C-alpha cells in the first residue's frame, strides 16, 4: 500500500470513528463531555501522528500533504466544528515550535511546516472561516515573533538574523495573498521591514535580501509605501557603505524576470554614484559583468535611476563606440572600452529601450556598429576581443533593423562614407576588395534599403576618382613608349602604399574591379572609369620592367602574382565592354568620331566608345607637355578598338588623317595614333603616304636641326614602322637609301646630336634592313657602325642604355637572319660580323655591379642570352663559364634555361682540354677536377619537402646538377674517375643530389611516389618545358635521377649501399626496379649491338650473346676451337646494386690472373656503367696474353 493510500485510509477511519463517537454522544450511549473529548483527542492524535510522520520523512505522500490535511479537517468540521479545531492544533503548534527554535534541524522542519501550512490554507474552501482564522492566528504569531526577534536581535548575529529575514519573506510571500485580512495591517511588520531593510540589503546574500525586499513590497497594494521602501533600498545599495560586490549581486538579482514587480524610481538618485562608477569601469576595463549589469540597468532605468542619468550613460557609451571603431580600421588592437560599451548598449537594443529614441548620436553610433559588424568582421588578425565585439555588433544591428532602422538615411550615408574612406586609406588593415565584399552582404543591403548589390550605391564618388587620377603620372619604360619625348614627365609627390603594396588610387581601382564582378554594367554607366582601369594596366606594365621607377599605383612590396591577377581582371573587364560596344557601332563610326575629334564639336552619339575615345583623346591633347598618363590611356583605348573591331584599311585611313591633322599642335598624340595603327597591322594608303612624307622631310633636314625638328620627325617615322610579318612596305628601297645617306650626314657632322638619335637610328635600321637586303652600298657600313657604337655605348649596369641595347640586339638578330638566307649579303655581313660579335660578347660577359633580379635588367639580360645562342656566339671559355654559371640561380626561369644552353658547349670545350691534358701528363698527383665554382653552386642548392617551395626553386634545383652530369659525358675513364672522386669527396651526392630526387619524387612518403609511366624520362627537352604543367619539375627530377643512375652509377650505388633507413632503401629499390632498371638495362644491352660497339669489340675470335629476358650477357673468346667465356648479370634494381661477373672455362690461364681479369671487368662495368668498356677490356687482356704482351689492367686512358 502506498503512503498516499495509507493516509487516505487513516483519515477516512478517523472521520468515521469521530462520527460514530459523535452519534453515540447524541444517543446518550456515553456521557456528552467524555464523548466530545474522546472525539477531539482521536482527531488531535491522528493528525499529530501523521504530521510527525510526514515531517520526519517516515511517510512520503506523493500528492500535496497540505491539501490532504485540509480535506480531512474540513470533513471533521462537518462532523463537528470543534473536531477540526482540535485536529488542527498540533499542526499549528508544531509549526510555531519549529519556527521559534533556531537549530539547523528545526529550521529545515520549519520551512517544511510553512510550506505544508501554506498549502493547507490555500486548499481551504472560502466559507471555512474557522480554520482560516486559526491559520491567521498562527501567522500573526509568527510575524509578531519575527518582528520581536528582529527588534531584539543584533544584526551582526549572522545566521539567526538571516533566518528571521528569510522566515518573514516566506510568511509574507506564502500567506499574504490568501488571507482575507491583509497582513500589511500589522504595524509591527511594517516597522520591522523599514528598520531592517538597510542591513538586509547590505549584508545578507543577494538572493535572501532580494527575496525579502520583493516580499516586503508585496505587502502593500498602494504606491506610497512601496516607493518609499524602494527609494530607501536604492539609497542603501548605491551608498559607499554597501560593498560593491554586494550591490552588484543585489542589482543582478533584482534585474531577473521579477523586475517588472519593482516600483518606479520616482527620480531617486540613490544609485547615481554607483552607476557613474559602473560606467567608468565599463569604459576603462571592459569588465563583462559590469557592462552586462549596466546595460540591464539602463534598459530598466525607470525602476532604478533618473532618466537624465540613464540618457547620459547611454550617450557616453555610444560616444565611446563612435570614438573606438574608426581607429580599428587602421590599428591591430581592439580597445577595451569598445567591448564594454557595446555590451552595455546591446541591452537597450534587444529590449527596444525608449532611451534610444532620445539618443542624440544614434546615427553615428549605428554607422560605426555597421562598420564593425560588416566590414571589420572580415579582419583576420586573430584578435579575439575584436571577434567578441563583432558578435555583439551583429546583435545590435539586427535589433536596430527590427526597430524599422531609425535614421536609416543618415546611417546609410555615413556608413558608405567610411567604406569609401577605407577603400582609399593605405593605412587600413583591410584590402579594398574586402570592403566591397562586405558591401555585398544581403543582410547589410537590406538594412541599407538596397534590393540587390548596386555599384552606383557603393561606388566612391566620381570626384574621388578624378582627384586621385589627376595626381598620377606614368613613365615611358617600355620600348614603344620610348618614342615619346622623355622630357614629358610630370613630377609626382611621394606616394604611400598599403601593406599589400597598393597606393590609395590603386586600392580604389582594385575595389572598382571587384564591383565589376558583381555589377557588369558599371563601366557602361560610367565610361570614364574605363580610362582609370587602363591606367592601372599601364602601371602594372611599368612595374615589371622597372620596379625602381616611381609608380603611382604599385609599391616595391607588391606581389607580382597579385599584379598579374589585376591585369587579367582589367583585360577581362575592358574586353567585355568593348566587345559588346564594337558590335553596335554604325558603319561610318570611325569617320564620324575622327571628324569630331578634329574639332571641338561634340561626339556624334552617346555610345560608350564615342564617350571613352572623346574623353581620352581630349585628355591626351591637353596633357601633351605635362605627362604621358593620358597619352598612354588613349593609345590603349585606340589599340583595344583596333583589336576588337578588326579595323579595316579605310577605317585606318581616318585615324592617320586625324594624326596628320594634329601633328603640329599635338605631336605626341599624333605619334600615339600613328604608332597604334601601325602596331595593329592596319596597313592603309594614308599610312604608306605618311611614311614617305616623313622620310622625305627627314632627308631635307640639315644636321643643325637634327636634335630638334629632325628628332620629332624621326620619332614619328620610327612609330610608323610596319610589323615585321605584315604586308606593309616601310619605304621604297631607293628612298630608304637616300634617307640613310641623309642621316649618315647627321652622324658625320660636327653637330652635337641628341643621344636619342643614335638609338632611334638603330630601330629605324631594323625596319629598313629587309628592304635594303639586295641593295649594296655604304649604307650597310653605316648600319654596322651603328651596331658597334651602340654596343660600346651600352652597359648592363646603365639603365639609361637599356632601350638602345635592346634595339641593337634586335637589329643584330635581323641582319644575321637575313644573311643566313642571302648568299651575297652573307659575305657583306661576315666582313663585319666578328667585330660586332666581339662588342656583343663584351656586353654579354659584363659583370653586374649589383644584384638585380627584376625589371628591365632581366629583360635585357634574357635578350642578350637569346641572341647569343641564336648567333652561336663564340664565348671565352673560362670567363664565359664564370660569368654565365651564376645565372643558373637567376629568379627568371627563361634566363636559367638560356644560360644553361650556353654553358653546355662551354663544359664540353673544357672537357676536351682536360682530357688532352690528362692524357699527356705523366704526373698522376693532380687528378682532374670539376670547376670549383660549380661545386659551390651545388652546395647552395637545397631540396625542400614543400610543393610550393619546389615550384619556387624550380630550375635552380636541377640545372646545376644537369650541367654537372654533362661534364661526365664523352670523357676518358681517367678524367671521369677524377671528377667522380672530386664529387664524392665534396659529399654533394648524398647531401644535395639524392635529397633533391627523394623530395621531388616523394620517395620518402607519406604519399605514393610520383608515377612516371606516361613520361619518357630518359630524355628531357628543356626548350619545351611547359610552365602550365604542375608536375613539370617532378618529371625533371625523374630525368635527373635517370641521368645520375647512368652517368655516375658508382656514386649513386655507393650512397644506396650505405643507406641505413631500410624503409627508404626499399622504396628507392622498388621505384628504381619498376621505372628505371628495365629502361637502363634495355639501353645498355642495345649499345652492344651498335656500330661503335661492334667496332670496339671486333675480333674474329670474340663473340657475345645477349639474354635480354634475364638481363645477362655472355662473352666468348675462341682459340684453336677452344672457348673461354664469362657471364655478366645485371641485378633487378640495376644500377643500384653491383653487376655480377662470373668466369667459365679459362684454358690454362693461371687462376690468379683469371680472377684479376674478372675483377677488372666488374670494376669497369660498375664504375662507368658501360658493358662495352668492360667486355672490351676482357677481350684485350686475352688477346695480349696470347700474343705474349703484358695484359692491360685498368689503365684509365
């Protein structure tokens, strides 16, 4: 039976017995007084027993004990009213006794009694006045006892005082609402509350003190006493006498969901000092607990602090945010006040506090919050505090959006202003493209009331672009631009760059490109932006040849890959716009636009190309003497039109006519038009006529005007040159001869000519040389003199001579190619070729004064190498080798390859000399050695396990080793062994070569080794190296391994046999036996059948048999029908392991001698890897033995 069933049965029996007793009393079965007392005692005893069982825990009733008791006593009262009172007496008395005894055990019972008694009272029917009155009497007694105790108890008595306070809280909370007579009418209780509240709030645990306060406030229904008590409490917890921790705890408890039960502060300033102190803590230390508390207090300010103070606090927190966020765009540390201020205001936004309506700086606040939430959130600096601030800012932003975005228009304007400023600011910690990405966030666009990403909204003002553009200048570092007047150069002020190497203008243009990805029509709506992007492309082009030249867009630290990506983006954007625009041009557009450009008339239509051409052309003509910026932009626009629109001859005529019409007042723009049309390959009648007119004019200019008028005309004539592969004719042969004769007079005169004239004459000669090929005369000597003088005046260390040197190299290549195809001209060229090439060699072998790895220096150096190889230039061996060898480590792969191709014949030439010297020297004390400079470079080449490092190191890892292995080709055994000893002594095979191979081919794991089944690694054509192939260097590493196995097998084998790492040894053995052994074995066995081998092994008594399937060779020597033989077997992972040589019949050869012969064969085969050499030695020893001569040991000759 359950406890509930038991107690129910007990109570039923008690009611039943009491009823029987009562009936017996009425029938006079017993005395009336005795029967009544018996019934009361029965009821009292049963309730007392049940009460004790429940209190002690001996009886656990699942349902509420109080309601059970109430039902029981009500039924007893129906039997007789005295029975219910008698039965209730133990319950009331025990409750009061437990309350009045302050021990720990009785306190626990007291709380239990109070809870049961409260449930009992609540379960009584409304008309049960007797029992309710008894409950009230008990409660009044407890309240009086509590009040007396608080009056007589010292507050410092600790737990007793807290117990009484807690008791009062419980009594008031549990019994106040259910009693007909409000306990607040008890004057003792009111006095007790007001007199005790100060100490309660200052000393008792926050949960206890707040419970007492709220219970006390519930004792009054009117506002006067509630507000008086609340004002007193605010004064207590806000005073300096109340510990801050206590005040914080109390306020935190008060701010829990029950805060709506609190009275109004009524303007009380009791908390003012505390709030001020809390605000200072928030704005200085960013204590999370303090900021959370302050935020909640401000959100519930009507209960705690005066409105003016709340407004002042909110305004100060907002100001702190407004002041802290802008520096974050530049700095890398988040200030503590920001986090605290954000957390404080977050509560106001989440609760939609009315304080926000009166916040004077709300717009500025939201501008900065949005910057933090949507722009600074993209910072990746590992700033944990910033991440926390961003999270809070996002919460505030969402809450603000749900409030219908107050002051939305001002916020949008201010936010975009900061975004635009950040795009430009080189100090910003964010890339400008990142800002654009931030502006594309759908959530942000919705807050700014922008349906979709619209570049017109997020684009910086056009005035910003114009201002930045007007302060930019461009140089003239590329060859075509060298035609312009070098004095035409604007002096730019100092330029600052961001951490990625972009100037302010560069940042804005990069942002514009990013916007184009989101909004493809932005350039169509803003045609002027096309010119700005073309300027960026010009600056990128200038950066490659000359990074030291001041650049208005890119700084010295900019990554070249980043620049290349921007160039690609510009090209894509311009092509996109022009391709669409060109297709919609009217048939006579070129005629119309050229006609309008000749005058000040407006453009013929509103087409985007018309607008762009007009703006850039006007800019070019107006800026003629101030800089090349607009000239270069206009030339790019015209070149793009010519390229995209496939300009015809008639259309080209219109542009040449325009060029001719402006030649006097805008000579550089005129030159730009001519240069662009000629380079577009748009040959036309007007261009042909222009060339002849310019040539005729030049022929008539005397030397006195050569550096002025003559220089201008010469530039224009050079600019009009047709492309080498076009059908255009530069000049008729006779006019070309007359022209060169006139120009020759300039040079021969005593006039001091401008230095640019010689350089332009060289370029002019390159165009005229094919025309004059069949025309003999002194003009050729003039051209050859120009070559030599230009080479002598140039220097690899003088940047000012680079353009002239490049033009000279082009002229030499042109002339040499013409001579190779024309026999009569070849004789003319050969007379002067030696002198020209000697001067050329001096430039090639000129030592750089300082390390230069970028820019025009690299371009010039590469062109020197290319021309040298094309001309098969004879280079001084030692000097040439010493000069070219360091270029194997040059950052340019093109230069590395060209240098290697020139070094290979130099290595072969050196080998020839060393072999001869080794053969004639009788002194064996000095062994042949590899070049020491080469070994030093090999020491500097280190492998890497990183794929990116492999790509970055590139050819520098492999070419020095390929050149080293080239030294082992086609040399005597003696020299080869000397080289081998030198290489092994230096320890470079095991410390450099093998690690490069292992790392590049992933032989050490953890991934699978690089498979080479699709590659023929026995040959590698460096000229065909494909930069787009990611595995190109791994294939080259496999080729290097092949070369090492075949060229220096002994060194490779020695390293392998000494290898201690068994796992690595097994991996290398398997890799070699799978990919290399079959190939090398097949090649070595095939050599035995080659004509050269047959000649060396030729002997009527000698024969060999090849057993390819088992990798074996049998050699047989026959004497008088008797055979001597040996067997040579190659291992499965050849050549990592030694070749095995076994002897057969020896026909009377002494055993000692026979073994020596076999040992020699094995040594030669393993040392050189050549079976032909090994078998030839065995054959030679046998033949010499039977001829009676001394046998041949390994003579190394």
